[in-house]
């Protein structure tokens, strides 16, 4: 893989996720914080109108608008479709190559701490995740393999990924998470600088990551209405084991609904507020480990 030349840090893809919005605003005000000698770093706000109005989106979810078909369709006229095209042009100015890396900043009402979300098992990203989790055990790596046709901003380039932090309510800033996000970004940029200079930090730990299995919806009535809540024993326990027979949901009448899978899984995005409209109560993942030494030896 050639050197990293341009990195984009994007916040506010969802306008009510204030951590990314204000981290990017800080970087725009103090660009020296993200300047590195060997590459250019761009700090960009995503859904400008939704940020102004304090909403997740105006017409539709911007982070589902970056499909090949949508970006090439001049007939799409929603605010988010037009903004997606504008962001694409910012990330690839005329007669210039596309950015090498997109760091898409998000926050969640789920208790996910500091999470890196990768769309594939790219060796460079796995090495990055191994390094970051070794210097900060709070960092978790979630691999959710998706094609570009999912419309996610991170899918626009090979090394696009998400930083997801929580738990924090929508339209709320949490100072501790803000500072942790900021420090995580500096660690990422320093890693890129080391890579460009042929001085990638080496670690002797193993990489623990969580591989997406499937999404789970809330139990619903025949009319599609939710008829159970996340069980109190599961709430805020992202990345913790859910075993067969463990309580998963609680009905409004107080009846437990148990997990009926055949093996232990690790739920994440538990009770994410923005996912109610998407019919998602949580993602289930499988916990896996790879030796850092093995990952580092994979050629890129």
C-alpha cells in the first residue's frame, strides 16, 4: 500500500451527535492539532442543516446516501442526497485523487465506550485496531462487513472507518467522551505518520474484535408496535456476553423474554435511540481474537 497522503475527519453526519460536531469544529479552529508532516488532514462537518436544527437528518439519513447509484443520480433532490454529492466533491476535488482515509465520527446512546467500526478485514485497519486497543484497553473493534451499496460515508474509500462513542444522549455533550475521542484521533494520526515514515509501532498483545452476526428487532405485535423493552439485566451491557437462556427483553406486563440462541454472543448498539425507526434493538456479534504478530505480518 502506498503512503497516506490525505485524511478526512468528518463529524456531524448525524446532526444531533454533538461529540463529532464539536471535535471537528475544534479542529477547524485549531488545525495545528491535526497537522502532520507527511500528510494533509481535512476536518469536515457532514449534515450542515441537520446540525443547525439539532436533528439526526432533514429528509433522510445522510449516512445511507453514499451509494454509487445515488451519487450518480442527478434526479435525487432531498437535502441529504445533495449534501452527499457535495461531500464527495470535497473529498475528491477536481483533478485530484480521493482521500486515502475517512474517519467518520459518531456517538451513540448505547454504552459502547470507544469503538472502531470497520467495514471489512483490511489488514491495515486491523493493525491500526491492534495498536490502538493495546495502548488504550477501552478501545473496542467491531467488524461489520458491508458493501458500498449500504450507502455509508466510510464506504467511499478503502480505509474508511467509524469512531463510535457512548453512551451519550442525543444533542448532549459529554466532556469525558469528547476528550477521549480527541485523544483517540491524535493516536490514529500519529500512527499514520509513523506508517508513512516506516516506523509503525509494534505490539505484543492480541487483537480482540467483535464480528457482526445479525440484527435483532424488538418483539412486536401484529400491528408492528413494540411490545417489549430491553431487559434491565442487558441494558448498558454492550460487548458483554449474552448466553442462551439469559433475559433479553421485558414485556410491558413484566414477563421475561430469553435469548434462545445456541451459543454465547456479544450484543452491541443495545437500545440505540436512533435505531427504533430502523427496527433494530441491538446487533449481535461474535468475539474473536487474532495475534497482533500475525496481523502485522500480513502484507498490504
